[in-house]
């Protein structure tokens, strides 16, 4: 069976989407790891390795990269719809941009919390660690 250009483009889009979802799952796994590190620290252990804040920042960056990929896809699909004469639904594009903005704000807050000494930084870090993951 011969694949058309449209079929190849659709398959490529699906492959890219799966890759972005894998990146988000990696970000979630890193967020779980940061909770394990925080738990160990709270129990007086020394887990070694990176700090919970560093792991959270890495998780946010990975998620952010995936969100940028999804944003490019949404923009591309909207552009294709516009070129074909259809009225594109730009809501996905706008919502993706808002999601990216929220992820950037969360990352900035994590970085600010990591730079604060003492208990306030720990409280803010705990709040950041227990918040829902960026999706």
C-alpha cells in the first residue's frame, strides 16, 4: 500500500506528538523523583545528587520543551487550515501559549525559591513540589 503525502504528514505529526508526550512523562517522572528527594531530606537523610529544586527545574524545562513542540504543531495546523480556505480554530494556539506562559512563571518561581535561604524557601519549594504537574 502506497502512502500519500497527506498520510505521511499525518503519521509524522502523530510520531512527533508521541515524542512530546514521552517528554512530558519524563518530566512527571522527574517530579516524582524530586518528591522522593524531598521526603528523604525531611526524614533527615542525605540522598546525594541534585537538590529537589534542581530536579524540579529540569522537569519544568523538559515539559516546557514539549509544550513548545505542541505549540508549533497547533500553529502549523492552524496555518494549514487557513491556507486551505477554512477558518482555523485558533483557540488551541492561544491555550498553548497560555500554558507555556504558566510553565515559564512556575519555572521562574522555582528558581526564585531556590535562591532564597532558610525556611521560606523550603516552604515555597514544598508548595511548588506538591502543585499539579505542568501539562
